[in-house]
């Protein structure tokens, strides 16, 4: 009976956690996209068609998730924001911006996913322990479930850091080639904004998306220097920060922009080569752990197994085996 109750509790924890993540991400995406209240939107449409529909009837026509779960998610987000330090929210917001804001979630929702991840990992292992053919001891349950709960709590943070590293690596790889194209466009007579627009049109990667966003910000009234600085801050890559500083400095001093871009392109290409060499030198050290844990034991078994069998066959009778 206790096993059945534990299974039901585990299913409720895992299912509820997954539902909260899905609905929370959907709600956050709709909120950041600037969409209006769906109930009020339908009421406005009905009013335009001349139908007499009350607000209560329109609310009852909404799906259960939007009528019940979404308000709960919103309330939980408001409560968690009150007890979360402002510095942590700012740091999380910055990391989400550095990662390109995957899923279009805010800082409070992302911090909530850490607890949801802990519930999913811990609840999943609890279900496995209860459904196992051989019963687990209490100490084993506490150790394994607790370990996976901690892993689930830190998993969103590790995933976010991996997204930041992948985004920075992609921009670092594409930046020298983009500067070459910028140099060609500037030397052909285009302005810097037009050259950035040309790069954004030709490519489809993180760097081109950042260039396109910078151009839109300039078109909406932001100065070019502020837009370029914000672009560098949104990525946190030293190479891009150096490039932006060089462009701004050349505009202030009146230096030839094409010459500055060519120098920056050569320097960034050299830094990219040095970074690749650094990764290549780290590879043998990173290979030690899998070799020591996987390769060497297998080789040892293959080499020593025949000798062990021969020794056991020769000395087995003497030892009474």
C-alpha cells in the first residue's frame, strides 16, 4: 500500500512539474511577445460582430490551462519574486541575455525551473526506486534521490552556461569573416550601418542576428555608439568588445574605418587561431579521465584474463578449488 501511495505521489510530482514548466514557458513567451489578454480579445471580437456575450461566458470558453493554471503560475512568479534577492534576478537576467534569451523567459521563471528540475529528477528516481524489482534500502533511496535532486536543481544553470559558451564560440568563429565583409563593403563606399545590414542579409547566425538588432535599434532612435556598446554587452565576448571600442574610437578620431576594420580582422583571426590551439592542447588532458576509467580497464581485462584463467587452472587443485 505504501508503495502504491509513493508511486502516485511521484507521478503527481513529475507530472505537475512538467506541466508547470510547459505552461510557465508558454505564459512567459506570450507575455514577452506583448500579446493582450485572450479573454478581452475575444470579447472585443464578439462586440465588433454585434454579439451579446458576457465576460463570464468568455472566460468559461477558455481552456483549463489558461483559466486555472496560468493564474497560478503568475501568482507563484509574483510570490517568488518578492523573496528573491534583486541582485540574483539581475545576474540571471544578464545570463539569459548572454545566452540569447532562449525560450523568451524572464529571470523569475528561470529560477523557478531550478526547483521544478529538482522535483522532476528527484521524483523520477523516487518512482524508479519504488518500482524496482529488488527493494532499495532507506539509505540508498536517500542518497540516490538526494543526489539526483541536487543535479536537477543545478541542471538549468549548467544548461544556460552551455548555451552562453556555444553562443560566444559561434560569434568568435564568425567574427573575422564578418569583418572581412564589412571591410569590403566600407571600401566599396557603403556606410558602416549599410555594411552591417549587408552582413545581416548575407548570413544567418548569431552574429548576423546581433547586427540586425543593432541596425533596428539605430533606426528606432538610439545612437550608433550606444547600439554598438549594447551589442557588445549582450554577448560579453572580449573580441567583440574590442572591435566595438576600435570602431567608436575611429569615428571619434576620424581614422579610416576600412583600415581599422582590416586591422581588427587580422587580429581576431590570429586570436581565433590561438584559441583553437589552446583547445587542441587541452584535449590530451581531457582525455585522461575517460581513458583511465574506460579504456585502460578494458585493455587490462583483455590482457590479464587469459593469464588469470591459466593461474586459476594450475593452482586451483592445490588450493582446494
